[in-house]
């Protein structure tokens, strides 16, 4: 007997998955045991890139999750509702679920995994982070014996594409964003990508797996790339850095609170993440005793996500074939508690700041005094350019407590010589 799939959605990811399943020669032999039994869509009239019989396609997605014949529900429709309700119904009906929906998992993970555990079924989400990059299963399995201390990712292809082009061409954010939309990389509404929300969903999921606890999405400090200017990219380059939107989860010791954040970051040019360009994604995992492990690959697209979704389906087919009565702890979500998240004021990091000042004697000295008052030690301070009559001063600090740095900045803002502080970025 074949394993019957009910697929919710036949867009980029759904179509790629169906194409892969319909072309199984030369791939894992278990794929031949899978039947594409029902596929749910919004419109039956839309032209499709795959051939499916009229009995397979339906607009009644409820009927798929309620059909006793369906073994695995593959949710690749996206959005929060009705995706959440359909996932919950499928799980309550005893069906395993595969999903690519990071937005739903990051927001409703607690109820989704609780429902799955109660029903004795699995929720698999390899495509939700890093597209085709296998990172979810490695974190759950191969790396789980390590004490993870840092997960650092470039997990949003759209923003990495924009920053890469700003860097290589010296272009403005708005011009590159318009191009990215024309090329289909960025969505018509690019908010989730450029404001860091998509990356926040993804790091919440990775942190939860790496650090064994639930993450409250509201606790993830999130800053996007709209304020990154070509001036800062050029300064960063002169100082030996590239600017990347990093998603970071870090815990110094198993007893410390976790820091989970997304923000544009100056990355040293020699760092492994500095050379990840264009729409590619990469995730660097650091743990003890393994050291550094980096995952790299295509973070989006039909083929990449089809690979990830189908690998989840394959894992579930294997489970269904072995028919075990005991949940496999390496596939199930084992944690129930929320992680304690450290406030940003406690973060220890380096900062880059750009000041526009009146060109008066002693300004650099005053800046240094304000920083010194709060124990902020400077790694470099340069005055290289002018914007009109205003001098441009760029500062890179040593590691500093973010709260102290902010206090120093508040004092600096009050200095009469300071016109504005156009940029403030963290440094890896
Ligand atoms: P998409 O191209 O917009 O496709 C969505 C599909 O779901 C369409 O087939 C649509 O039907 C169907 N659908 C949506 N809402 C529906 C509703 N209420 N009732 C019935 N059918 C509905 O989306 P996608 O790019 O494949 O993304 C799917 C999921 O994968 C999202 O959660 C996304 O975040 C995630 N993901 C995507 C990528 C990527 O590269 N695209 C990468 C990683 C993760 P119609 O075809 O009839 O309109
Ligand atoms: N919008 C996402 C990105 C798609 O740009 O990375 C993959 O999740």
C-alpha cells in the first residue's frame, strides 16, 4: 500500500514538490511508494506546471485534512490562517504534517507541537529555514549531542541579494529593492524580508532546536536593512567589513539567558559568512565539542524547497513503514518550556557608529570623553569625509555592554557639536 499525501498548496513549493515526486527515478526508492492523493488550491482554473487529474485537485482543503485515507498532510500554502487551523486539524486527525511555513511555526509552534505530541504524530519543517539547506534535521539529530553556543545565519535571500548589490555596485537600497521586485526575488510587499521579520521567524525556529526550548517571537530583537546606506557599506569596506543581515542566537553557558536577535551587522571580511552573496543562505553553528559547522546553499526556490519538503516526507514514510508505537525523540519536538531571553541592554557586542558633526576643534576628544564615562573603549575612530559643511566621524568600539553604549550615545546626542547620528550598527 502506498503512503497517501494531501498537499495544501500548489505554488512555488507545492509545484516543485509534485515535480520531484512525479520524477522519482534515480532518487531514494521509498519515493516510489508515495501517492499524490489530493492537492488543495485556491483556484481550479489557474494553469499549472504539473499534470494532476481532476479528482486530485480540489479547493476544499478541509476535506483533505479530514480525509481518513490521507497519511501525511503537506502544508505549502503559506500564511497564518487557514494554514494554522488546517495543520491543527490534520494533527488532531492523526496525520503527520510537513510544513514550509516558518511564519506559522514561529507564532503557533507551541500549540502545533503540543497537538502533535498529544496525537502521537510528527511535524516536520526542513523547508521552513534555509530552503534547500538541510539544517533542521542536523540540529535535531547529528549536532544535538553538542552543547550549542551560537547559531549565526544569513537566512533571508532577498535582503542578502539587496545588500550584496549595494556593496558591489554602490547602489542605493531603494533602487536595488525595486530591481529585486522586478526580478521576482522580493515580494510586492517586501516588509517581512527587509524589516527582518522573516529572518526573526527563522532564527526563532533554529534557536528553539539548538537550545532546546520554545522561543517567544516577541522576545526576538528585530531590525531590518532599510536604514543601511551605501555610505556605511563603503565605510565598512574601508574598515575591513561587509554588512550582512545576521540572525543570531547565542548562549554563553547552559545557565545563561539566550540572546536572539536579527540586525544588520558588520562582518569581518575574513569571516566565513562574509562571502555568502546574492540570494544564498548560510548558517554557522558553533558548539562543543564539534567546533564550527557551516551549512550553505539555496535558501529559496522550487527545486531547493522541494528537496527539503520531500526529505521530510521520506522520513515520515519510513516512520509509517516501521509503524512504531513509540514516538521517535529525534523527530518529535521534545521541549515544552520557554527559553529565558536576555534583554538587549545586556548584550556584549562591538558597535559601528557614524556621526555628523560641526567641524570644530575638540569634537573627537568630546566623543572620546563621553564614551569613556560609560566604559566604552574605542577600537578605531576616523574622520575621513565631509557631507556639506559637516564632518563625518566613524567609530568602531571594542566589545561593550549595549546598555552602556546607549547611555554614552544619549550624552553624545546632547553635545552642541553633534548634528546627527545617521548610523548605528553592531559588529560581529
Ligand atoms: P505560493 O507560490 O504563493 O503558493 C501558495 C499556494 O497555496 C497556491 O497554490 C495557492 O493556490 C494555495 N493557497 C494559498 N492560500 C490558499 C487558501 N486559502 N485556500 C486554498 N489554497 C490556497 O507560495 P510558496 O512560495 O509556494 O510558499 C509556500 C510556503 O512555503 C510559505 O509558507 C512560504 O513561506 C514557504 N517557503 C517558500 C519558499 C519559496 O522559495 N517560495 C521557501 C521557503 C519556504 P492557487 O495556486 O490556486 O493560488
Ligand atoms: N522571502 C524569503 C527569502 C524566502 O527571501 O529568503 C525563503 O524563505
